[in-house]
């Protein structure tokens, strides 16, 4: 039985293993967090349309810097999740970089077509093989990491992952649990004491004198 993974280790560490549920929860959290952060950046640091040219350029530069930092952070977290999930599948974490190969080829092809003055249909035709390769690799990664189960038992990358997330030490929770356990024990003892049958009262002797009658000898 593996140990539960902490949130910092889940999102930033490239060591160890995580199971399928932890991978999906982490990926969902990273995606939602990045979307919210970019939305806040647009609302706070986005360049206003009515600003002057100098102010517009400064606001745009600040906005691009913030979005770049968010993108870099989310990419790091996504790679950390994928690497640990590849480890859980018994595979090298370097496989998480496989989608970058066709992406780099796609960008270089488009830039070369633009430099050569090629038309849009010609540039699109040249980019089709890289788009197909990128689609196939992403589909394989999705099936491998998101759909297939863990490798049973320890492997080269560590012990099997736990079933949840570790929680920080909380003294209040510990004291509350001790109080509940003590109260439960006291209630159990009281119930046991009440359930014990009291000894029956002694019956009076049959020859005991009754009121208004003489006892028989």
C-alpha cells in the first residue's frame, strides 16, 4: 500500500508515481487554475483600448509577462503530472516531451513557408504531416496516462501510489478525535453498567406474620 501524495509534490515534483485518479484531479486543477489566473490577468492587467500608445505598450508588455509566467507554471505542473504518471505505468518520464517534437516541426515549417513567401494553402499542406503526428501522439498519451491503470507493485520509479492526498498535521483535529474517542468510551461504559441486571430482591418467608393474623408455629 503506497503513501498518499502531497499537493506540492503532486504539482511540482518529477519523482515518484501517481495513479490515474490523482492524475485527472491534478490536471483538472491545473487547467481550471490557469484559466482563472489568465482571466484575472485580463481583467486587471489587460491593456485598455483607449490608452495612449506608450501606456498601451507598457500594459501589453506587463500582460504578456504575467500570461507567460502563468503558462510556464502550468506547463511545469502538467509535465510533473505526466512524468509521475508515466512512472506509474513503468515508463520513462521523458516520454512526456514527445508532443514537442511535431510541435517544433510544425512551427519551423510555418515560419519557413512565411519566409519563402508561400501561400496559405501551400503552408497548410506542408504542415499537415506535423499536425497528424501531433494528434496521434496526444491521443496515445491520453490513452496511456488517462485511461490505463497502474502497474501492480513496486517498479523502477518507486512504490505504488496511495489512494488519496496527504493532509498536513492538524493539532485541533487530533484533539477533537481524542475527545470524541474518550466520550464514546464513557458512553459505552455507562451503557454496559446499565445493562447489567440488578440482583433480585429476597422473597419474604412464607411463615412471616401478616397484619391482623397470628403466625402459625
